[in-house]
C-alpha cells in the first residue's frame, strides 16, 4: 500500500473510530488539552514577564557601572567582611571622571529611602530621595515632563531645589502645576524645579515614586555618608574593559596594595538581569515540568484508551489482516488514531491556554506574550505525545495473530 | 495445479500436551475444482483452511500456491498473497459493523492500493453479482444473515482471487438461506472459480464434486463428494452406536 493511501485510509478509519466512541474521545481530548493549556498559559505568561523586564531593564540603562563601598547584592550576612572598607570620596570620583577613557558621565548617588514628601495639602509616602548631580539625568535616562533637572550649580551652591518623579508630582499637586511650588522633606522646604516623565515599574516597583535633590544639599542635611558612584559608558560593549580600567583607577586613588583585594564593589545592571533570569528560569523549569507531567498523564490516558480500543477491535484487526493489511498498515492506523485524538487535545488546549493567558493579562499587570511558535509547538507536541504513547498499543495490534484475532469474541 | 500441500503438520502445545491439529496432510487441488473438507468437530478443518489461506503457518511441510512456495514467506509477503490470491468467507461473516456493505466490499481493494473510483466500480459489480445491488448503503446490522454472507462473498470475489475459502459458510444460517448460499457457490463453480468449502454436514459435502475427509488431523478419504459423504454418515452412525453401547 502506498504511504499516501495508508495515511488517507488511516485517518479516515481513525476519525470514524473516534466518532464511534464520543465520550471516550472527549475524555482523552480533555486529558491532553489540560496539559497543553497549562503548558501554554505558563509559557506565555513567563514570556510576557520576560519581555516587560527586558523593556524595563533597557530604561534602567545597562551600560552603567555602579561603584560602592559594599556590594549592592550579597547573599547572607557578609557585612562584617566589608566593615573595614573606607568610604568612597569625592576626589576618588573625580579621579575616575578625569582618567577613564570609557566613562561618559560620572555622578554620585546618595539615597534616602521611603521618605514622606508633603505639599500644603497632600503627602506622598514611600518616596526614594536621591542626592546627585546634573549628569544623573543622562545616566538614569530621565526625561523631563516639566522644568529642568538638578544642575551641578544647584549642588555647588547647596540650593534647596527638588525634581519630582511623575507619581510624586501627581500625588502632591493633583490639580496644580508643581513648578515653583514648595514641598517639605523631613520638615525642610525645597522648591520644585522639575517633574520627570513617567518611567513605569521594574519588578513590580514603581520607578516614578522618586525625587532628586542637589548632592551637596543632601550631604548638608543628612550628613557625610557612603555614596555610590554611577559611571555611564560611551559604549555598552566596553563594559568589561571599563570595569578593569575603573577598578585600576580606584585602587590607585585608594592606595590598595597590589597583593590585597579591591576594597570597593562594582555592580552592573546586567547582574540584575542575571539574577532575574535565574529566578524566572527556575520558575520556568518548574512550570514546564508541571505541564509536561500533565501531558504525560494525558499520554498515559491515550495509551490506556488505545489499549482498550485495540482489545475491542481485535476481530476487526483480524479481518483487516485476513484481507491483506500488512502489520505496518495496522500500526499506522492506530498511531494515526492516537495522534489525531491528541492533536485535537492540542488544539483544544491551545485555545483554552491562550484564553487563560489573555485572562491573566486582563486581571493582572502581567502581559502574556503569545508567540506563534508556542502555539505550533503546543499542537505539535500534543500530537507527538499521542504518537509516542500510541506506539505500544499500535504495536500490540499489529502483533496479533490473525487466526486468534478472528476467533476473538 | 493450483494448490499442493506436502506433509503439512500443525502442532499446538497445550500445557504438557502436543495437539496434532494437522498431522501430515498432503493434497493437491486443480484450478476450477470445488472441494469440500469434511470431518467432525475438532478434526482439523479450520486449521487446514487457515493454512490454505496463509493466515496460519504450518509447523512443517510444504505449501505451493499458484506456483509459489508459500512456506517460509515473510509476514508482509503472506499479507500480499492473502490480498491477491485468497478470498475468505467465514461462518460468522466477519464484516466490519460500522461500515456499509459497499465499504466492506471495498476493503481488500484498499489494501491493494486501488483508487477510490476503481474500488467503487469493482465493489458495486461484486455486490451486483451476489444479488445485493439494492443494499450497498446498508450496514451489517441492517441486513439479514443471508444478505450478510452475500456481502462477505462479494468481498471475497472483488479481488478476483485464485482461491475462494469458505469455513462453514452456512453454519449460522437457517437451512433455506443456507441453500441459497450453496446455490451461489454452484454458480461460482460453474463460472470457473476454485472453491474450498469446509463443512461438517455430509449433505453439503455430497453436493461437491470432490470431498476430503479429515479425522484427527489426517486425510482419511478423498474422492467424489457423494461417496465421501456416505462414508462420513457411516462413520457418524458407528460413533453414535459406540457411544450408546453398554
Ligand atoms: N490455537 C490453538 N491452540 C491449541 N489447540 C488448538 C488451537 N486451534 C485449534 N486447536 C486444536 O486443534 C484441533 C483442530 O481444530 P480445528 O481445526 O479448529 O477443528 P475443526 O475446525 O475441524 O472443528 C482441535 O483439537 C483444537 O482443539
Ligand atoms: Mg472449525
């Protein structure tokens, strides 16, 4: 028999057999469908998370090095290892600015987290207040909605001016232009000189609940303390070389002997991406494993049902063999039946899975991303499951002795 | 010579015991002959038919069918031989219950790889030949026993096989319907078909030009149907007498 005829006849037989047992078909389709739906929904949601994270990370500026006394991210109680490190100083920062070939901007960054800012009527809580210089606007990639950013002159003259993040401005001045208005941070008045354009959020944290004040003004209010040096590069490709270069500059400026390790830490936004990837990678792995287990359960369901089908149709198999069907033809017939039912499950699962992803997108802040390839893979994978779990029943059908099969009741 | 069996043996092992279903059968059948195989239940008739139809492989012996040595052929080759050379007619009809008469008759042509149009034409012609031209779209459960057996005969004829094999074809039919089927076989014989008909009824064997009687897997007589039928009746009477004797 020609393969094309074999496929055509096999499909015809498969469909007629599936139609003959509607309940059984529906149950098997559902079993596979649930597996595919789970897998697809999870994959779409995670891909959505990834896409929005990548987008957010871009806005953070990946071509940036952050230098601080102690590591920004550390696992476990390791602070004592760093307690003898000396603070970073403004001259050290100036040394980097003067000597580095890769640095485009070098700015200090001082943070007071979770502050209350008040206008005459309103309060904005949980605002991160940063003391910095003019170039920070470029380093952090901030766009102005109104007014201007902090300038170096503001810092040199220790002016009490402030730039508000969009969410803060919205909270404090819901119906008024904030420019030239006065706000208070820790009961000290600042004049608003600018409002930032919205930046959205990163890992669920708003990037717009922020405010910027001049570096020296900040030092004057909150005292001398650790600050971080942000270095923006001309070219993101130079990240490795820049890190080496700046490490060298700082070691010289801080008189670190050659046999001693660095007494400061360099952090890249890239590392954040790595941590994130590690996290979602684990989640991805667990989710895919769950989906695959569900599919395997569906596959075992298919195998079971195919075994029942083979037993019920033993005589039919005997008749087909007596009339000249080769073993392979019988195998093809049952494999087609198994993969047809599981592909149907794949289609159902895809529909439901996409629906679930849409639903999650609608009710939460997560936007699921549905890639066409995911859909094709979902249906294809389901059919493959049917094929794999159909092999044993199909082989059993083909191995039946025709005489025995014809005698079967 | 269409069929030559040389010392065919078919042994089954059942537990400790070896059952000799066929125990050295040698027969030859010419093209166009109508032969019946007669014998009591368990004498090996069905086993012989399965061997003749290449459904079963003998334990030993040689089987030449239409010039080809079938013994030791591969499973695929045997499937093709069944498709091209053999037409089976079973006591229980063995039709596919979900398919129409037409589809049932087309089935062997599917395995031959014919196109739908040619299958359709040949199946329609075969159903006409057995007098079922007006039942092509019926499913087996919508047909009487006799009509079902006619569908099965059409299915056996549709490939124009060199050998028609029927195992107790009237066994599930009432005597009037059985008679119609036997008449149909007479017609097929006159048309030149080679027929082997398995039966346990001497009355049917008597109507065949030739009959082969089996007992315990051995050929005990081979001759004109009427004569072998007589022997068979006598043997049965003896067996019955022995059973009631003290
Ligand atoms: N698959 C089998 N396994 C064991 N014994 C069998 C098998 N098939 C047939 N036999 C035995 O072989 C003998 C002949 O059987 P069979 O050819 O069916 O007889 P008949 O058709 O003449 O009634 C019987 O004794 C039967 O029990
Ligand atoms: Mg029998």
